[in-house]
C-alpha cells in the first residue's frame, strides 16, 4: 500500500490542477473557466530537515463525486486547496496540497496521510518540495490539524464565499526525513472548476 501511495502521489504532482495551465478541454469540461486566485492568499513556514517560507497565491477547486473509477471505485466529492508557485525562480519551492471533504463544516480536523482508496473521505495533506529541479514528496506518518474558519460549500457558486483557515502538521518523506509546517489560507471558494479527475490525483499544472 505504501508503494502504491508513493507512485500515485508522484503521478498526481505531474498532472495536478491542469485547469490552471489552461489545458482543460472546453468541449468536455463545462466549467473550464480559470480558477480565481488571491495573490496573498497562502502563507506557510517549513522547518525540520529543510527550512523555507511560502507566501503568495492559492486556489480552492472542487471535484464532484465519481463512480466506478478503475483505481478507487466510487468516491465522494471534495475540495482541493493548494498554493501556486508563480515563476519557478527560487532554488527551493514548496507545494502544499490539502483535500477537504465537501460535507465539512467550520471547525478543527485531524490531517492524515493521503490514502488513494479513501479519496475525499478524510482531511489529508501532501507537500512537494522542488529543489534545483528535483521533487521530493512529504506525505507519510502525518500528524497535525487543519482549522476551517470560513467554509460554506453551499455558497461556492455565489462568488461571495471564501475558504479561510490555518494548519499545522508534521510529515515525512520516503527516507524518513521530517518537516513541520504551519500556515494560513484565505481565497475564493469555487465549486464548478473541475469536472473530473484521474484516479487519485487532481489536475494541476506547475510552472517549474
């Protein structure tokens, strides 16, 4: 199972948030508009085996329920929250990816290691560190919490809803190197962003 999670997790990093890169197919994706990003919507501090600071844009996008997926079978809908690295000029950058069940309400929740067989059921997180063109995934033995201060999925289509919260967690990479992270996010909450996903991943494009 651990090996499967690592393989699928790495595949996710290559195709996550494809919509942002303008690669969605408008003929099959009825919600192909650009996700709204708040340029000051995501901050985080990282310490441990590596140190770093994150400050910049973020995005929240929705994946509706899916049935008969060849990898995970059926799964509920969920929101993906992530920061967006803008120019790739830094030697070291961090990508944070949170998955939030769409039935969640404001409150405190435990963060767990992503499980490809339970996508959309739990609050999970993975961190990708890119250093000098090399990507390292931190997403195992995760312990921590995420606090949703403002989260109203029923208003996601109104244009008047934000997702706001804080997080703190500890997680490891496949070598056992550990990082701690704390941070905040606050940006528009959109529901009609992505019509489908591929297995465990969400479609995102990165600019490294």
